[in-house]
C-alpha cells in the first residue's frame, strides 16, 4: 500500500469509528425519546385525549427544519425523518387508546 493509501485507510477507519459511535447515540436517543412518547400515549389514553396533535406536530416539524439548516442537514430529510417518527408515535398512542377502551 502506498503512503497515501495507508493514510486514506487510517482516515476511513477513523470516520467509520465515529459513524459507529454516532449510530449508537442515535439508537439510544431514539430509545429515550420513545420512552417519553410511550408515557405521553399512556397519559393521553387515560384522559381520553386524541392520539395525534397536528398543531404540535407542525410546530415540531418547523423546529426540526430550522435545526437541520443550522446543522447543515437537508431540511427535507429531517422533515421526512420526523414524519416517520411521528407516524410511529401515533401508532403507539392508538394502541394505548385501544387497550384503555
């Protein structure tokens, strides 16, 4: 291997190690987030509140789009990602509603 290729392989290894750490952070962060949304779903079910809150969802999407711009992340990707999470949360909330009924 040439010196340049060796350096590139070392940098690649460092980038991949960082990616692996960040993936772990994302998974644990999502786990923590869903712990809270499960509690919200249970609370909503106990008090007969609707499983979705379109006004809050719209605020969160706008907030995340702004954060994405600040983080140099494609805001459309951030919006799609949050919409996916919101759909999953609503599914969980609806399950709570069904179990309380």
